């Protein structure tokens, strides 16, 4: 009997957790891009950042988008 595989779906909670992990890691990712060390960023993370429109390919390199800048700005500590 042939086995059938059931496609797995990611739950909304899994997607939210993944997005939050990426959001928390974005400043470090930007630092790596600034230091020209994009090779140290996981390929899956790059794909996810591009899908979220936080990073974009430009002239063979990656750069932060306006949306990505806004996400970073939201994470910056505010003065009280």
C-alpha cells in the first residue's frame, strides 16, 4: 500500500512566531548588510525578508526597503 502524505499547513500562530523572530532579527541583519557580510544571513531568512518586503534585491545586492526601515524604527527605544 502506497503511503500518502498530507500536506502540512503552518498555523497562524507559527506564522506570527516566525514573523516576530524575523522582526527581532532585522537590526542584526541590517548590521550584517552594512558590514557587507550578507553571506552570514540564512538563505531562508533572506527569502522571508524579501516576501515581507523588508529587504529587496538591488543590483545584485540586498538592501533595506522603506517598510524595513519602518520596522527597524518601530523597534528603536524611545526617550522618556
